[in-house]
């Protein structure tokens, strides 16, 4: 039933707010830090293998690998071209010099085409990777009740939108870019080590009458040079992994604070709370700026290493080959060919140096996305292990509650009657004092909040409808919203107009084809009436309402009661709310009360994502 989804959407905002107020930045990172790189990669491998985009990504990767190999072959031909080209300069042979330009144009033209194809394939892989990973996370997140459970599972449940949208985009871009660069560097390294080794065969050093031949001299020099650069870069740049992860987390906290204030700006303004909210936002901003300064200093230190080696590399290969050149064992063209091969080998070996910042960023982003996916899977496991209310197999004729008590962070609430049975067609009002948490009891009936004790037997889900205080409506026209999730032709227009008129939404009848939110712009009261009107179309057999009727004025209340008697005459209606003056619709009244000896739900800890339920007395 579509109405069950209404109940699942309402509590999320409040749950996020509670978690945001209680969780600290350090606690939020505990679970993420528990995962090793191997565990994170295995987690993402599982997501990849389950993705329907897997086959097309593998085909694109195979095509990209072929192009990269072809580019490497072209680079070898280009490197060989250096020797005859620079030798013509040394001989001052103009015709041969001009002829080498034709050869260069042919080689460069082929490499240019291959570079364009590589860019196209690389961008396509990024798109498909993002599509696959984002779809996987959305699928896992939108499994029934999982998003709600995750929102109550600690700090990892905050800002899932950022992890699914921004972190996923960033991770796939970095993964594709770094992966392509690493493969290309590896292929070029294998290709040019052989070239550089053969060029080093004639390198003989003469010193005080001695001749010293070092096989593969420039290969070893390139490995040593790049190895020192990589070691220094990792030593200096390693703190960036932790700093980047903390930076993303603090940015998310600042973004959430801004969203929270914007969503409640009316209440903030009415209470004169702008100054307090300003201090909270500035505190989150100060936290972001603090970690940003740490990143600034870390990147500055790393730049000393990477930029310093970049400048030294301009002359390093010439200096290394200079003794052999000045000894007369190498022509100028051979020197430039050796320099070109050295630069290719060195560039491949120093891939890590050039990408240390991107690798640190990738590592931090991988940690966030894999931890989020793990949290979603673990939430189901913890939910099953820790739930306390026993939900009996769906029946068909009644709602049965035995010794039902619901635990929440505010305490425990229970029904005054230990055994309650609600039959088909009953009209039941569940009322309580203002200090009693009625919301957790409503969620328990919907199946979203299983923590507490007792036994609850409900009818089949498809026969039930739930109307929370803030009903959810998907984007669309008035007609689409009213019919949701049925197909547009399920109900005739006359029936849509009839149910709208019966609940007092006459102005909606002429706007059936207009967008609900952007053009009709309903009030909160009208949205609640729209949710009630929808019951007249779908006609569920069991209806549970959370305080919606309490918000109606007396005339509207009577109109809704009449609507129930006509449109849902055979349905059982359970209303959690206040007793209305002179009300004769609800024939039975149950009382919800605080349970001093019950259980209190503790906030879930990020490390284990477990729900801890303990006795109030410790």
C-alpha cells in the first residue's frame, strides 16, 4: 500500500536531528577506521559484481587497454625518432632534417587519434562507474525501512545524500582517472625499460685509466631516482589520507547545520533563535576552517617534495648520461633518445609521486563510501538481532497487542490494557497526556520501530494504510499525487473530483493537471486532507492515523468523519490523538501512558551500529 511509505518518511528528519546533536566527529569515524583497505576494496568489488553495468564497463576497459598499448607502441616509435632527428641537427643536414618532420607528423597523428579515443573511453568509463555505484547505493538505501533504520543507526546515517551523490561521483572519477593513469604508466614502464636498458649497453665510464661498464646503468638510475622521490612523497603526504577524510566529514556537518536551519527557519525566527543558530553554524564553520588549514600546511609540505623533484627532473637525465656523452661514446641524437627513454621510465616510476594527493583523496573517499555501504548492510543485521517487540505472522481479522511497550530515547510507553484486540470495522481512539511519546508508538504499529517488548499481530501490509502527522507526497500533479502509486488511468476523473470535494479540497478539482508543490502550493492542513482523500480511492481495510485529526478545526473534523463513514465505511480506523468534544465517531478509547519501569533506548554507537536497550535503573 502506498500509505505505508508515508509512515516511513516522516520520522527521518527528527532522527537525523537527534543523531546530529549527539554524535561527535571522532565517534563518526570509528566505524570507518575499522575497515582495512582490503575490506573496503572487497566491499566495492561486491557492489561492482552486482551491478548491471558490469559487462559494459569490462568491455570499455578492454578497449581502453588496447588503446593504451597502441599508444605505448607509438611512444616507442616516437622515442626512436629522436636519434635521427637530433643527428640531422648535429650534421646540419637540412634535407634530412625536413624529412624527419614528415615522419614526426605520421607518428604524432596516429598517437593523437589514439589519445582522443582514450579520452572518450575514459570519460565513458567514469559515467558507467558512477551509474553502477550510485544505482547500487540507491538500491541498498531504498530497501524497505532500511533508510529509516540507518537514520537511527548513528553518525553514518547522517547526510546519506552527500555520500550517494557527491562522494560517489568523486570516487568514480578518481578511480577511473588513477586507474587509467596507473595502467598506462605500467605499460610504458615495461616498454621503455627495455629501450633504456639497450641504450645503456654502451655506457662506459672512464676514470684514471679505468673503464667501468654498468649494464642497464640508466635503468638503475631511473629506479633509484624515482624510488627516493616516491618514498619522500609518501612520508610527507601520508597525513593527507586522514585529513581528507576528516575534511569531508566536517563539511558534511556544516552542510547539515545549514539545511536544518533552513528547514526550520520559521520556528527559529519566531523564537528569536537566530543568534544561537548563528553560533552553532559558526562553530561548524570553524571546525571546517581548522581542518582546511591542516590540509593547507600538509599540501604545502608535499609541494616542496613534488615540485622540487619536478624541477630537478628537467636536467637529471642529461646529467646522468653526460659522462658517457662527453667521453665520446654517445652521439647527440643518442643522448636525446636516452633522455627521452629515461623520462618515460621515470615518469612511470614516479606516478605515485605525481598522484599522491589524488591517491590520498581517493583513499578517504573510498573509506566514506564503503563504510556507508557497510553500515546499510550491518543495520539490517543489528535490527534483526536487537529488536524486542515480537511481530506475529500477518493475520486477516484483527490487530492484537499483548503486553505492548515501546522503548525510545525519551523513555518507555505502554498501553494501559495488557491485551488489546481491534476487529475489522472498529473505530478506536488511542489517547495520552502531552508528556507521553505517541510518535514511537505509531512507528511501532507501522513496523518501523521494533524496540521495546510484547507481541504485536497486524493484518497483511497491503491491507493497511498509515497517515503520519506530515504525510509524504512524491513530485507530480495533483492527480498523480492523489492516485500514487496506482497508474494514472486507474481511477476516473469524476472519482478524483468526488473525494477531493468531500474533504473540502474544492480548489484542487480544477487543478488536477497542475504540479502540486510548484503551482497549487498546498498548506500543511491541505496536505493532510489530501492524504485522507487518497484513502477514498484505495479503500484500505485498516487505517492508522497519527495526530492528523487533532490539527483540524471542528467543521473540517466533522467533514472528515463524514468522509470516513461514507468512503471507508468497512475499514477499521485507529486514531492516535486527542479526544474531540462531543465526538461519537470513535466508539472505543484506549490509553497510552509512560512506563516508569520500562526500557530506554540508547543512541546507537557508530562503532558497532547496535541498538542498546537497557533498564532505566542501569
